[in-house]
């Protein structure tokens, strides 16, 4: 049996990932680390999933605590999900964002290095690392230059470069991702698609006015379902090459207005859209669409979920939560 | 009178910079920040220089202290020299290196942002940001892609990207450098050229065996005299364009063995060279030589000091200190 340590297990990705492990044929001893115990209101069998893990309450900025956990758990795999991953939040609180991305990652790899733990680590990065790109560069391959344009993106670039230095300089076993925008039930409404799904659910449940408030509706992102993300992370943990970076994406781009229109169609609720200036960012990337060619070639992974199915699950989640 | 805040004032660059301001026609109210009071054993008129500054003892990782200093001083200029700038040390203690480069910089720009201080900031970066380059790319221009290969270099890249985000996203006034290897009297013998100069001085003063211990003697760096560096920083503080990055370099490359041979000639002491495996780094850039074309074009700056004069001053400094 292999031992897997998941940081940030209490979050959206952590919950879905842990849930998915219960269906796997491979057995894992699952250790989870987070500041707070998992709430996981999006899992119907939350108690069963909770019973399957050993939970360690820990602030990853506390280097002593991390050292202890790594020493005690002796993980074969570390899935490092812990992150303050909101771009919007990073503009409001750049220092907190940076600490809870780059510095926590550095604390983990340093614990693994100093204790000579032979763990394979998955470092989750972001499509935001690419910055503002030319239409001719789409879909983005991992060879594209990275020029981060917001505090969160800088933190992710620094993490990826640190991972590279720890692989080349200290011989650690780390693979990196540049993950594009995740979507799925249970995601915080700090993130745009979940916020829109919530607003549609509020219209149904609370009979609110048929108005959707968004930031810049024209920006295009590559949205990928959480289930596809999870399969990608498993594939990289098993088959990824140390020091390599993999795009985790759907290969398709949709504007924020596309998301609104799709949810309007799926829920049968025509809406008007209002732009909220508070949701406009100081600098934003107009279009980010990725290519998953490298990940597919090296691991066989490909996305399978449709945007419609993702949005339906998210709408249903909010309906249930708000009812 | 303009107010200038120098972080890391107690260091090698801080001491030389402050000393040089006493000769300038422009008058400045000089505030200095550092963890420890300046020792400045390389300044003959140390007491006069100390009298010219207002010193604030402060650990720049303490965000509250920085906020207070920025609020009280209201600087027109911030020269951010505070840094753990040794590549070798960053391999031994990567977390400490990262905190004392990227995180301290972030704390300063965040204090300036949140207090809306209209200060012009100089962010000092490093030639190490370029990483391993092809001979065909030499001398390196600022357009060269940056791929950091050691913990210190990652920290400097993150600092530069953060500077860029603070300029574009928050409208701060920051110029960046990629400074090549400084040399001059008073530099710590953690740095290779100062270490070699010290070893030559030890041979003279303590009649030690004529053996120089170095790491990889073949690596080539662009060494620039501290006096040229200071003039460059002044030029950028006055004439630099916000958000722009400037190489600060001599434009010439010398190997570590060149330095040994040059000092052997200057001091009339023939030596043998021994390689110390402890001084070899896990990953190293074979050659780094910069182009200062951009800085010269935009500010008129050009280096004037010869390598021989720099090495003579460094040897004399160590002779005096060891006698």
C-alpha cells in the first residue's frame, strides 16, 4: 500500500480527489493536511470519505509542523493542492496570496529535501502563469514563455521555478502542472463560473431578479471539469517525468458571457447581464486556451466532460445548498 | 531636499552608496534600514557617514515595522538593497534566502501601495536570473528570456515579476536592475572575488602557503566595480522608466582563474590553485556577460573602473583588515 499526503485536502479539489480514491483499485493510506477540517458539503457521502483519511491540522506556513508531518507520514506521493488560488483575492491581498502559494510550497519541498524523503510531489500551477498572450500562440503549449500579470500568477511562476531548482539541484522528484480554470460542484463562489451558477440558483430558489452580475464578460478561459482534473493529476503522479510541466486543460475556450448563456439555456431562465466594476481586475488576460497534447502523449490522458454537464452539476449543487 | 530610504544600508553596497552621497551636489535626507547597525569597516570616514544618516533598526520580514517606517519617513526614493545575495548560501538555506529576497521586497512595495506613498523604488535584481545561456546570446540584453537555476535566482525573478505587477496593476513607480557580480573593498568573503583577494592578503600578512582554494575556476562572470554600480543606481533612480529592467554590468567576462592570475600579477605572488569540492554548486551557469546598451542609451551611464583597479582596492582592504 502506498502512502499519499494531500495538502489542502479540505478544499474543493481535495474533497473531490479524496472521494475519487475510494473507487480506485489501488489502495492508498491517505493523509490530509489543512488549516481547517474538511467541510465538503458537495460530497453526498462525506462521512465515509472522512473516515478514509488521516487528518493533520496544520498551517503550512509553520515549518516545524510540516517537518513533523513529513517525518511521521513518510509519504510516497505528495499531492500539493494547498493554495490561495483566487486571482481576484490576490489583487486585494497580494502578500497573503504569495505566502500561501510560494512560501508554503517551498516549506514542503524543503522538508522533503532535508529529511531525504523519497516522495514524488505534484506541484499544481496555473494557466495564469502564461500572462497576456497573442492569438497566434493559442492553444498554448508548455513551451510558451511565461510572463505573470497578477500577484497570484507571480506566486505560481515562482513555485514552478523553485520546483525546477529542487529537481535539478537537489534531485527531488517533482512534476508540475499549469492547470487551467477548474469548474465543478462545491467550488467557492469567489470563482466566476461558480458565482454565475449560484446566481442562477438564487433566481430559482429565492425568485431573485433575472440579472447576472459579472466582471468583464468578454474574457475567454479554458474551463475544465474537476473530474477531468483529478484524472490528470493521477496520471501525472503515476507517469509524469520529474521536472516536467504539464498543461491540464480542456483545449476549448469559452467567454464568461458564453457561460451565462449556457446556464440560461440549461435552466430555462433568460437573464440580463450587468457589469460590476468591482469585479474588473487591474490587468487581465483576454484569452487563455491550452493544449493538452503533451499530457496526452506522455500519459494517455484526455478530458471527457462537457461544459454543459459541468454547469448542470454546479447549478444543482447551488440549488441544493440554497434550498 | 529629497528623502531617500536605503534598505540594507549596513551592507557592502549600502555603505559605499551612502558614502558617495556625501560628495553629491544634490542634498538628501538619508534614512537607512537594516537588522544591524552599520559596521562599514571599509570606509575610512565611517563616523562622518554614520552621522549623515537616520538609522532605523528593522527586520524587513516584520510587516508592521516596515509600514511604520514608510509612514514616518515618507520617502521620495527607496533604494532597496536589503538582500541575502549569496548564491552559495541560497543552496544551503533556500528558505531563508527566499524570505530575505522576495518576501522582504513584497513587504516594502505593499507598504508603499497601501499607504499610497509616491516613492520611486529601485528593485535590485541579479544576472543570475538569466540562468544557463547559449554563447550566441552573449552579451545578454534585457530581452533575453530568464530561467533561474538556483534558489537565489528564483527569488530575484519573483521579485522582478512582482515589481512589474505592482507597476502595471497598482501604478507604483518601480525600476528594476539585473545587476551582475559586484566587486569592491568591504565585500564579504562569501563572494568569490573577495575570497580570492583575502587569500592573497593572507599569504602576504600571515605568510600562508601560496595556494588559492576556489570552486569551478572556469566559470565566467561579468564583474563590475562597486563605484560603477553606485553611479548606475543613481542614474536609474533619476532617469529610469517605471516598469523597465536594466542590466548593470561591465560588458566584459572574466573567469575565476583570470581573477587569480590577475591578483598573482598585481601582488607579485605566484600561486597554485586547488579546487575545493565544497565550493562547487549543484547547478551553475558557465558564462554570464551582460550588455549595458539599454542603460547607456536611456541614462548615459557607462562603466569606467578597470578590473585591475578593483582587485587592487580589494587586496588593499584585506591587507589592512588582516594586519
